[in-house]
C-alpha cells in the first residue's frame, strides 16, 4: 500500500485565503512562514493582524510569581466624609436618608 511508505514525506496542507480581503493581507516570499496562506493569484500572504501578533508575541506572567501589590491600598486612602456615619463615625452600612433633614445614617 502506498500510504505505508516511510520514505515519502507528507505534503504540507496549504490553507487558502478565501474570504479575507486583500487589503488585510501582506505578501510573504516564504510559504513556510507561520500562518501563510495561498491567495487567488498564486502567491503566499499572511493577514496583517496575524503578522503583528507574531512579531509582538504573547506577554504572560508565569503563575508562580508573587503578585505585585496594587497601587490603590485601602489603608493609605482615607474614607471620604460623605461615606461616614454622623453618629458612629464608621463606614455606613445599609445607609438610609432621613427625610426631615436629608442626612444619611447607618440603618442600625
């Protein structure tokens, strides 16, 4: 059977650029370029978006690195006056507005 012959190299599968506008494609000379597709003119091209992505590469942090502290830490930032209860001077929980004076207080 001819499919069992180990001396025959497999033919690379060539993708066609059907459906992608030519203005989005950039010609390449080497058909082995990553993402290269065969155009209707018989030349090889890659999408310009893919070319930019391959050039930039993926920037991902390894999962084992410790996280950097966030720039907004709650201990450094004071709580604004309008969020503090006028009675207990703490951060309001379940705040209610009193209709007679329009002030806000904790619901407790």
